C-alpha cells in the first residue's frame, strides 16, 4: 500500500486537497461555508460542523483519485470516521486518495521577517498515530514575510530538521515554508528560500525524499530545478490567498507544479446547497484546479 501511494504521489496527474484547517482557521472556513460563529456554542460543536463539511466534500462523487492525488487532514479529522470508516482508510480504500496529516501547532510570533513553527512536543506521538492509521505523509507550515537572510535560513533549517524526524518515522514530510504573497520582497525572499532549500537537499541521506509546498513563484518556472532534484518526490503549491481563478492562472504558468489548495478548493460551497448543487460546484472547482495542475 505504501509503495502504491508513493508511486501515485511521484507520477500521478492531479492535485492535493488541503482539508486541514485547525483551531484558528476553522471559524473563517465555516463562515465561508455559510455557518457563522453564532451557530455553535463551543469548540466541540465547531469541529463537529467542520468535520461534517469535510465529510460532505470527501464523499462527494466528484472527489476521487482520478483528479485528486492526496488530501491533507487535521488530526481531529484523521481520528474521526467518514462514511463509517476511519478517514485515512476511507480516502485510500474507497477514493484512492493518498492521506497526509498536518502536524504543526501553528506559527510563532514574527522575528527576523519570518514566522517559525511553534514547538511540536507531541510530534512522535502524532507520527505513531498517523502511521497506525495508514497515513502516507505529513505537512507543516511556516511563513516568510520579508527577504531577511537570517530569518529565511532559520525557516529552512527548522523545516528540514523536523522533516528528518518525520522521515525517520517512515513517513514522507511535506515541508511548507510559505512566502507571503503580499510581501513587498516576495521575489527576493523566494531567491533566498530556493537557495536554502538546495543547500539542505544536498545534506539529506541518499535515497531519502521529501515533498515541498511552496507559494506560486513570482518568476514562472522558478522551482523547476527543485522539482528535478532526486531528493524531491513532488512540489505542490498553495493558493496563498489568491482567488481560485487567479491561483489557477498563475499555477498553469509553472509546468510540473501542482496545486495543494484549501480556500480556493472550497470556494463557492455552501451548507445550504442541495447535494446536487454542492457536487456540481465542487466538480467545477476540482476540474479547474486539475487542469491548472496538469498544464
């Protein structure tokens, strides 16, 4: 099973669905879906509602492995069920979609023009649970806001350090050093980031592979050489706040780079839609992101 998942991630056509909104981003995700904060009283009800939204997405006929290569899950989603089966099992066995787990605990306060990840004290436990659940890999996010050489170096070092711990646990890490699309120094920050990534890739043990989730670059094709590195299984792109149409257009100018969209994927979905309306809206979104990913 693990070998089949790796083959799909290495050479399959499609994109990764990011369904990993956690505590801080969940209220906004629910609001965009048509459920305001007044509709729930506590965190438990909030996560019940967001799981119902995710289950509706994952069980939709348009959500399948012929367009979607993988799905990134929040821990609470991984440990729940979809259509009566554990989520990761359902994704792979029923939909042929490779499951990933978001493992970070959010962002630290800004320093040196970046936001590092907060400590992940339960990482080993998360990795053990993910492995037992049949998850293929993980994802963790930090953010570059300015082209500060020291800050970017810290971001890359932290991502690769934790990435090695994940590799040692037998999972494939998606490193996500996002560059803020609103940064006035975005292009220079991407140069520093790419240089740092190359340095750390050379230090990985032979035969090990990681994945990367990066902002769509300012310069088209900027990450082509990263994609071609033998230590890189796949490079995916976040939408970063772009609306879906613009994100797709920018992505399509970067051959080989595939989407891992969150907000852009669920754009237009509403709790008030009938199942047919919901599926039609999701199908349109999936098809447009798929086409941008395979261009």
